[in-house]
C-alpha cells in the first residue's frame, strides 16, 4: 500500500547546506601562517583562509573548490577530498564527516518508519554483570537504550523517563539537574553537539534527528550556538567530573566500545581512581535508595 508522506514530519537536514557551512567554518579557523603561506598586508574581509589559498594548498582550481564549498560536491573524488582534508588540517572524525557530506545525493525513497533500536540479550546480561561499575548502551542520536543499576545511581533514574526523553542531548540541554551534575558542563555540552553533528553527516534524512535538533534549537540558545559551529567528534575515552548530590565530587574515566554488529550502538563503561572508587562503592551499598535520589530527573 502506498503511504503518503506525513506533512507534519520534520524536514531532513539539507546536505548541500551542511557541506557548505562545514567547509566554510573549517576554512575560517585557519590563518595563512598556520599552513605555511605568507601573510600579505591587505586587510581580510572575513576570518581565516581565502578560498584561493585553500584551493592552492589542496592543488585544485579555485572554481572547483568554490563549487564544492557551495555544496556542489557531486562526483568529487576521494583523492580531492583527501587533499582538501589535509589542507584544512581536519581530524579523522572531520575527514569522515566531509566524506559523508560530499557523497552524491541518493534518489529519494519513500520514508520508512524509524527502525526500533534493540539491545542484544547478551549485552543486557553483560551490563548486569558489571557489578559496581556504571555502564550503559547508547544508540542513534545518543539515545540511552540500556543501563545497569550503577549507571542509574550515578546519572539518575532513566527508567522513570518516557523512552523518547532518554536521550543525552535532551538531558544535557533541557534538564537543570544535568547542568549541576557535570562539573564541566560546557565541555559535556560541546561534546554532545559534536557527536550529533557526526551522526547527522551519516544520517541527514533521519526525521527523529531533525525533530531533536529543531526542538533543542528552539528551547536552548547554547545548543543553537554550538550547532552553528559545525564541530564534529567521535565519542572515545576521557574523564568526566561528576558532582553527585549524595557522594559529592567524583572523577570518572570512561571508555567507549563500539559494537561490531551495530554501528550506531556503543557500550560506555566508567571506572574511577581510589578516591572516586570509594564514592562509587558507597553508592552501590545504598542500592535502590541511591537511584531514588533521581539525579537525572528532568
């Protein structure tokens, strides 16, 4: 049966506009001296490298690069994209993002219902076996799909939230409790937007992503500002400083393990040094009482 498109569904992200803005913002952050070019005395009307300077560095014509920066990346070769990535000093994540955005637009297909994200039973058992260690599984758009009791004790009772609200970006930008929970909230917020940007490069037609970005842009000025920077980043490893209402400050290291059978899902596991480990043990000893503190209540 032919299903007509839903007129109320959010518009997908414009791949051409995304490519154009990404290249422009990457070029704007570089100065001639950063890439070994001479600095002439003529005043610059815009920050960063000029298009002709970037084209020179990449070994392409100015007209060709201009077309690409205007979003006309159709049939661009991998070799040219590699040269532009080197000229722009892109990170691996940025290089991958550029490659995704520069792909030719696919023929329009009928919009399919969003795929239900499911966590394998074996992975759920693994989460439960990580006794005393906060761990969770995140999926597309940084949705929170599954977690163990220690993750709930540290980050809040996600089970009390409707499924559509179990999303890291929504919680970080719309829940005051999370602004208090993360000592370095600005860093967490920047990371979250960078992860969403990277996902958007691979899935610009995701209607749930468009709806999420639209909602957060309307409701939070900081999200709107960060989204406009076009920064991208792959979630990896690091340290998060937590200010927990029950046990105080903790420094928790995390590792992100990408799942081989689902590129959109990853397992995130936290661990701590001796001082913070004691705080985790205290939370574990309280069991459900720690979860009822509702750290992450929206």
